C-alpha cells in the first residue's frame, strides 16, 4: 500500500470513529488546515516535475476530496444525532396547569362585529358577505357612481395593476338597465372601497324582500389618527314594498340605543348626497361632555356616525328590480369608529399595530359573548 493510501485509510478511519463534532473539526484542521498534512502534499506539487505532477496530482486531489466528503458526512450525522437527542429530551407535559400562560384576548373590532350581528339579528337582518377584490361595475357603476366621481380616482382607490376580462363574479344584468353600460368592456379590478357591492350582489341573487347587513374589510388610500388604508365597515340594506324614511330612522335609532346601551340617544338627520341613495341623510348622534370627553348620549353636541338614505331608483333598476314596486333604505358606518366611540380609544392606527399591551388593555375575554338580554357591551 502506498503512503497516500495509508494516509487516506488512517484519516477516514479516524473520521468514522469520531464521537463529537469537535473531534471531527480537529481532524479537519490536522488534514486540511494551513499546516495540514494534505495541504502540505498539495503545496509539494509545485516542486515536482511535470511528469511527477501528472502522476501524483490526481491522487493527492482525490485524497483531499475523499477526506472532505467524509468530514461533511460525519458532521451531518453527528448534528442529526444531537438534534434527535435534544428533541427526545424536550417533552411537553400537557397535564401541567396553564396558569402561567398569558391569556389571549378578543380584538375590539371582533367584539363590536359580534355586538352588531347580535343587535341586527334581533331586528331580523341576515349577515351577507362578498369578495374584497371587486370589479369596477359592482363597486361603482351599479351604485350610480359616475365615471367622473372623485371616489374612482387613483389617490382614493387601490386598483389592481392588470384588469381582468373575466369580471368580478356575477355579470351585470343585460336587460338594458340604466347602469349596465360597463358590461361590454373588461372589468377593472380593485380593492373594494365599501361593502356596498355586497348589497348589489344580494339584490342580483336574491328575490325581495331583503333585509341584510354586510360587515367586512374595506380599503381606501387614507391614513391619519382616524383613518387607515384598511378598515372595517358595516352596511345595512332593506328592500321591500312601502319602505319609507321613517323605517330608516326607527331602525337606526333602535340600533344605536342597543349598541351604546343608553336610552337618551338623540338622532339628527341632515340632508346630504350619496350617488346610491335619494334622498340621502347624514346621521348625527347627541353626546355629553364628561370630564372633558365626549360620551355618546345627551345633547351637548353632535357627532356624525352614519351615512344613509333611500336606495336610488337607478340602483334598484341596475339589479333588475322595478323601483315602482320595490323601495328600500341603506346605511353604512365604520366598525372601528363605533369601537372608538363606545370604548374610548383615541387613535385608529393602534387597532392594527399588533401591540400586545394595547390588546391586553382594550381586548375582551373569550367568553364575553354579547347578548341583548345581558347587554351587548361587556367590561373591557
């Protein structure tokens, strides 16, 4: 056996018998380090004749590659064995008490959504949902929002980069209804700016009478203490025969009294404009000043909390219904804003920071389920 073969056999045997990663590393330094035995052999190639290099070079390089591969294989095996031993020792005793585990909490937005669903369920409303990525027709055109309306501008709406020709779901009606002009061109996709498209989809899909609420996430290009690019909204829709503005006022008054759990809720309806309702009204609620803070209830001042109105004839027509037979009202408000007003939060941006300290302070226990009999609100 040649000297190189003897050296290779010795190194491979020692590597295979190494009991620790440190021992393998010591062999690597001895063989392949700056002063290593194989390194010295590689350096000796420079002093050989071309004929000697032709014979010795491939053998020395093969020795280096074989030892390097053996070292890598042994290190991987030892690391795997060490990990297996560590995992075997790290067991979790599921019978241990969980007293030391910090309890989680329900986010105020989730809590308020449950409260709203409870209130409107008692009033006979069902919960409806729709896609957050919408097409231009459902989000704007079907709601009587003209092409030139500022809400369609890029600085207010998040548009998808490439329009889709497949549309955003159900196609607009093809019976010549007033707002179906978008049907003939590719639908432009966007992040919905309100949950009103859910109302359109419901009217296209279901036969009246309709009584729904549509809670969900919506997106607008806005950010400050009371606005965020993503926020939560809830809208309501009633379609039936003989619906009047009086039905709208009674519904909103009943809802706000139940939500804020006060009987001294006073509403003020102000004439306004929304493309999808006519007449349109902004709804203000009275507040009182308590220790310098506004508290809902009383009549020291007014806070705007809702937008609402009677569903526009063109919107009813766009959904294939006869506005002479069917009437309705709609309303919408921000869920996050309602949470701020009820539970005393000052900055909307904190809702989405994921700060555990904020969640522990404002969050709710998992069993704080709102009920009308026990009060929809629970101590935070």
